[in-house]
């Protein structure tokens, strides 16, 4: 039996005003895509950032198994070690490209600097790999030297995907990556993401307010309301037979769409 890549138990982040996320429990297996859905303010981004160690948890544990099988408790990881894992094992795709890209350097540098951080130095090879990745995310490699500020929103999000996947991470966190995109651009982005993630066998935890996104991408879904997971299970089961009244509401809203 394959070991979970992430084992989350009793995880809470309390902002002190009754807001945050509380007592979250789940396991994530290698190659699995999990969506966290819920309305605005339900605690999705808080949970994601606490999982990734960007916010300090107030209770509970997040156990991560790295590619060598070693286990790390992420809630009390020294900062240097967290950064090392973030470089070598994880990716983090943000809602706003400007938070996840370096807007002042070229598209090629945005991709290759992640490899340089892992010790790769050969200029020709870095440039070749960066060009290959631009093509994988459907950006013309002739745009290698352009800055992301000259790209459309959809291209910027695809560039973020390239920047995050180039290091062959095992786990990628995504915080509402389609939030700022037009519906037609969203569909293309989701299709591409699904393909790349599946081909590389990467585990993904994606925050979205849209159960339709979960339907496209995720084997499993957590439904959050007011900081708590009110329903968790296979996405298909939640869509076909939602148990919690709030999940029923979410499902009926996508059926109407
Ligand atoms: N730094 C903070 N201090 C205090 N309260 C916060 C802080 N950050 C977020 N909150 C509150 O915690 C709750 C959960 O916020 P969070 O951003 O996790 O929700 P979300 O489900 O991701 O929402 P959205 O979809 O709008 O991004 C909200 O009520 C928010 O106002």
C-alpha cells in the first residue's frame, strides 16, 4: 500500500476572531487531485496556506512524506527546511500571477530560475528546458525573452504552471488559479493543468469556490463552510448525492449554471 504524501490531523488556524480553519483531517495520496471548495470567507485559502507552512498552525499536524520516504512534520519545520522542501518537492500557484511570478524578469528566467535554485547552471540547457516548458503550456517559445507583464492573464497563469512544474514537484498547492480568468480561458487552463498533472503524476490541492472546477479535476473534494470541513469524499459522490445542506446548495448552483 502506497504511503500518503500528506496526512493532516486536527489542523486549526485561529485568527482569534472566530475566523480561520478548524479541526481539518484528511490524507492525500501521491498523484491525487483534491479540491477544497466553499464560499468566499469559508477558510479555504487559510487552510491551504497552513498546509503549505506559510501560516503557522495553532493546533494539529501535517505530516509530509518526501521522495526518499522520509517524513516531515510541517507545522514545526524550521524555515530553512521549509524553503528547501518548497524548492525541491512542492509548487505553489497563486490566484494573482503577480504574486507567483517575477514580473520584472523574462518568461524564460521565471522558469529557469527555479532550476537554478536546485543547482543547475548550464545556460544552454536551462534555456532549452525553459523553451520546452513554454511550449508545454502553449506559449510560443519565441516569447522566452518577453516579460510576463506583456502576457495576457491566461498566459501568465500558464507561465506560473510552467514555473512550478519544471522542477518536477510531487505536490502542488493551487489557490484559486482560475479566479481572475474569463470562462473560456478558464476551460483551456483547466484542461492543460489536468493533462500536465496527470502525465507527471503530481498530487494537487486546489482551492476553488467552484464545484464545476472540482468536477473537472479532482478525484476527491472537501467542502468548507465557516472554517470547517462539512463534507469530504469522492467528487462524483458529492456531486451525485451531496449529504450536507451546504453541499446540496453548491451542487444545485452548478446544475443551474
Ligand atoms: N490575517 C487575518 N486576520 C484575521 N482574519 C482573517 C485573516 N485572513 C483571513 N481572515 C478571515 O478568515 C476567514 C477565512 O478567510 P480565507 O481567505 O481563508 O477564506 P476563503 O474561503 O479562501 O475566501 P476567498 O474565497 O474569498 O479567498 C475570513 O472570514 C477572513 O475574513
